């Protein structure tokens, strides 16, 4: 079965009847190595081919699908069709010419990449072609009306050539027959990813964390030697998120936040009311906010950490803010309770946002989720929750939690992402070993919370450094020396982070040592992202959630023995901290 992007079930409403039938044939009649995109824009243009089909051996085909009946057609030419619709004659571009324009744009984009062309003649390494699908005109009628004068006969698939009963090989031969030449080679996986990188800029994964949406114009960009894009499951999921409530369970580094960003950008184009992104972590909220602003979405997409959003709600609707609380934790609890009561009493209106997206949903208590669901406009009913139970480090949720209990309609709308792309295989193996039994997979139904065991994306790198030292001071000095060494080797300070479990004494000692070593650093309140980031990040395990850095150093680690069994809460915290490292992990302990 071919991979159709978006998933067929999510785009049926916008398809014509003929497009639905043809998409079904593509899925069922083509082999697993075919990739098919429906109505996805190419490059940075607003041009939407009906179907783009990519096969590693056959090449690329662009197809335009028309549901025209022969009695609609009044006149035809190489450039246009005159159609009688509702008693009026309308000029439509010849779909063959239309498909040719699309494939020409695609080829011009791909030929800019030296790794996709022959050095000898500058031609693409693979064949390409274009054609037309006439879903309501049979081959006999096509020939009878001499339509091959304006659409070459071998470049069209007719109604009777896309029936459900058609033999799969015969259907594929119809596609292959559209090519004027064939080659003996085969596109490699890296080459296919380069094709996707060029044609669909929105799925690119940049190297710089804060520049998720910072794309240059395609004409000005020089593709890197090694490119990164969403994998096919991520792309299909990102493009297939339709109406209603959606839940994505994904392991650390599986691209959940990337999909959230893709979704937010799409919703900003189609929604009239504000879009709200919520997370628990203040640092992550600032990172997401910068991403939205860098893409020009700051006015349409609001990003808040949950308690700041609660504060804003009380201030905006003139509800008394709690005071005289015994502790900061008590204040946070009463702040949320005040919003819940105000929504229940209608002092704060429900349905404020056309869409709500929750990152790191595992950090939210059930009553918080139930409150947030009420903020979704019932007409749009658009809610996205990203979840990973293994990273639930705040341990506030009740036992027996289910999405149904908080009014999240997850049944049939749940996706699981198992592949970790952030960490090297060596770092993930190390983190998994430290987490011990925490990552044993546990299945559940759509309404409950699964525990997912991560699968490595396959990239290899340096083995983590695990070293025991006599004293805390020795650990701090060792880490400072490693940071300096990395900087001397050309690594930027902003690509490094030092993570600690507790501020006293570890955080304080690290701050003092970094200051004395004249290493620029910033903490939770001063961390910057994007072009402004020029310092080492000094963060607690908790504050590092949702972030990533090429080099991460973690002092004060308690190395597990074969006999010992770490406390689950501590194991979760350490797992979160370790999986922030994308390339190099340094851990010290006594």
C-alpha cells in the first residue's frame, strides 16, 4: 500500500468525488515504496498540484485530476478547455498544460541541488513526467472525441483504467507509460529526503533549535550536505491533523513540538480567533513564543506557561487574584482554582480560542486539562495534546487518569511516535539504562496513557562520558574544563548546557565556577534563544524540559548498580536531563 500524505481519511471533505476514487486507487494499487502527496504546496509558492507521486526507481509524476464529463466540454485546445457549467461557458486551463507548469517548477527547484543532478550534463538523476486523470471519461470516449490532439494518449488515465477491479500491475504500467525515458538507478533514502527538503520547506528540521521556522527564500538557500526533514510518519501526521481533539503520545526527541509548530502555523492561516499554546515550563514557553514571533505569528498565536495564562485570565476579567498564601505552591494552586470557579460561574468566558495546543501535556493535572478544554471554541473544537508519560516529572496527576474524564475526545484520534531522532544511539542507550524499568512499554486504549519504549533513529556519535570524581568541587572543575575544551574546538557557548538537580549546593557552585572561569552563562530567568543566544545555559532538570543542546553536562549523578533500583521520580528527572543532549553527554558523580 502506498503512503498518501495527508492521510486519505482526513482530506475526504475537500476532495472531489473523482479525487477520492483516484486517491483510493493510489493507496490500494501501488506498492509500499510509492509516496503520494495530495494538494500540498510546492516550494514557497501557492501552487497546489493535485497529486505528486514519487517512486525511488521510477521517478516523479505530477497528475491533475478532472471530474469533467464529456457533455460539459464545448471546445478544446492545447491551452484551454471550454466547459458548459450552469448554462454558462467557462474557460479552464488545459489540465495537461497545468500539470506541465507544476512539474517544471518542481524540476527547477530540484536542479539547484548538486547532489540531485548529473555532474556531466546538469540533468536530474531520476526521470520525471506529468499527466492527467479524467475520472468521468472512458478511454473509448476520449478516443472518439480525438482528445489526444490536446492531451497525449499515453499521458492520461481514463475512468475505466482506474476502476476498483483494475489489476495493480496494469494500473502501475499506466503510470510508467507516461515517462519518456527511464534510468537504471534508484533514488537512495538520503536523495529522497533531499527531494522532500526542497519541495516542502515546512518539514525541514534546521540545526538551530530556535530557528524552527526560519526559512529563507528557496531561490537564495544553499542546501547543506546533510539535511534533516520530518520522517514520513511525522509529515503525514502533521498534514493529517484534522478537526476535533487530537492526542500525540511520543517519546523524548520524537518531533512532537515540531508537529505542534507545523499545526500552529496552519491554524494561524485558517482561524479567525486567537490560537493558544500552553505548557507548564516557563523556559519552554519562552522558546515557543520566540519561534512564533520569528515566523510572524506572534499576533495570532499566544504562547503562555499555564500559570501565567491563569494570571492573565483573572486580570483580564477582573477576578480577584489570591493573596496571603502560605507558599508559592499554594499560590499556584489557588490561582488555578480561582480560574476554574470563575469559568464555572461564567465570570470568565469559555470558548475563547479557535484552537488550543498543549505541549508537554503530561505535566498537567487532570483538572487543569478539563479547564483548558473549555477554552476551545465549540465550532472549531480544535485541541492538540502532546504527551509522554516517561517525562511526567511533576507527578501531580491522579491515578487512573483517562482523557475522557477531562472531556478530551481522544478515541480514534490518538497517534504514537516511538522513534527518537534527537539523541544519538549512544546517548539514548545510556539514558534508557539509567531509567531502568521506567521505559518498559505498556499498551493502553486511546483513552488511557501508554508507556512507550523509545526506538533510536539510528544516528551514532560519541559515547557519553561517565566519570566518578572524589568531591563536588572536582566535578565542577572537570565540567568547566570540558566546556572550555569544547569552545576551543570551535563549539559555541550557546550550544552547551549544564543541568543540575538542586540549586543548593550544586547550582550555586556551578554558577560561581562559571563566573570565575569567565564563561558566559544564563539561567532560567535570563536564557535567550535564536540570534540573541550566546551563553551556556545553566538550568535545573525541570527547566530543561522541551529544550535540546548539542553538548550537555550533568554533575551530581548517582550511578546505578546492578542491585540498586532508582526511585521512579528521580529516574524520570534524570532521563529528561540526559535526553536534552543531541551530540555529546558528560556526566559526573561521586
